C-alpha cells in the first residue's frame, strides 16, 4: 500500500504534468498565428510571411504589397480566429460543467439561432434595433442582441420558477428551433441575393474580421475567460450536482446564472462578428479533458488553447481550399463532426469524467 508521501508525490507529478500541458498548448496556439500567415490567396511562402511580419515590427518594410496582405488582412484574421476558437471552446466547457451534460454548448442553447434571426431581420427587412444603423453594422447589432435573448429567457424562467439543468437545455433547444423556423419562413420569401448573404453569415467566416472588429472581440473574450478561470474552484463544485454543491455552501442556480451570463455575452460578441462556427464548443473541451481532466483550473485554459489551435488550423485549411477559400465554419464542421464521433467512441471513458 502506497504511503501518504508517495501519494502526495504522485499528485504533485500529475499537477506538474497538467501545468506543462497547458503551457505547451498555449504556446502552440500563439505560434499558430504566425503559421497561418503563410497561407491564403496571396502567394507568399511561410518563411517570407514570417520575415515580413517581423520586418514590420522593426520598421524595415521591404515589400509593401506583402506587408499590406500580412498586416492588413491575414494578421487580424489570424488573431480573430485564435480568439474566437478560445472563446467558443471555453463557453462550451462552462456550459457542459454547469449542466453536467457533455452535449451542452452555447449553440445548443439557442445563441447562434438567435443571432441568425437578428441578421435575417436586417438582411430581409432592413430592420435594426438601433434606428439609423444600416448595412453590416445592423447585422452586428441585431446579432448581438438576439444572441442574448435565448439565454435571457432561460435566466428569467429560472429566476421565477425552479427548473432543472436538463429543462434549461430543452428550453434552449426549443428556442433554437423556433428562431430557425421563423428565419426560414422569412428567407423563403426573399431574393437569391438575400439568401446568399444570409448563407454567408450563417456558416461562419473569419474573412470579415479586420482590425476594426478586434477591439470588440479580443478584450471581451479575454476578460470573460479570466473571470471564468477565477471561478474555477466554484465551478468544480458543480460536478457534485445541485444538492452536493449546496452542501458545500454554493448556490448552484446563482453560480449557473452568473457563469452563463458571462459566456453568453462573450459568445454573442463572437457570433455577431464572425457568424456561427460550429462544433468547436463541443470538440475543444472534450479534447482538453483527455489531457488535463475535468479540474476547471486546468480545463479552462486548456480548452481555450485547444479551441484556438483548432480554429487556426481550420481557418488555414479554409484559406487554401478553392480559388477564394471556404468559410471556416464549413471546415470546422467537416473536421469537428468526425472528430467528435471518434472521441465519443474511442475515448468515451475519458472525455467526460
């Protein structure tokens, strides 16, 4: 039988291993920003793209065209892809933790369908919740507000009536189908051009992310992730169930409402800028759990890193697929769907513990 000292040493080794895995994954996610700079419609090799990147930093611009594409187009897109992947993956990890359900993520709670409904209103009817705002600005405003609506409904219901986590998920799914149905009715009566615009937004695309969008996406996502990580100890208690959490001094519904509000604001910001990018909220947390377990102290940063790396890779593939590239949402679904099935079948005892 192992002594107490041996058990402690084994525990310390596991903790060091998890810390190293988190640090390595964060470094890889950061490096993916440089990696993806060498891919796209503009032909430039990866080494030349990296050289152009550092030349700009040191004020030694030798190729203005290359500098324009790397710094004006690819770099903000790469930063946006990494931040979007990190945010959506962390949101999925929090939802799965709160509801103790491996299939929970922001999109199953109706966030994406609400955002899409808001965009459809702007595209088909020219309607914006803020009078006077038109065009792409109206898309962003409507998408942000309507993305928050499903979560707001769930939170209001849970405040006045005691409902279980499963009921919350079912309410979110019902709202998702309601928004999708109404959106489809509106689109059936629209023109082909309108349908094309709606489809382009629906599948998710990082090509619309520029320096103008980053000041909204980056700070909100980073602050949300930091706040969630600061709540990691309390979130861990949720694994014991509502009764177990109450016995440990945690009010589960208050914690659930607070964490859901934070990730919903973050997800609404991301979705309003990029459209709906699927599967990362499911795949990212499950991959992270395989390496660091379910302790949110490590799961939150690991989910952020794996999600960032996943979307960075998917966006790189999207840029080189076809003459003008494909929406990253298509690539992430093509990769994420089979990968998620593989994780559930091959590692079903590890992905949710």
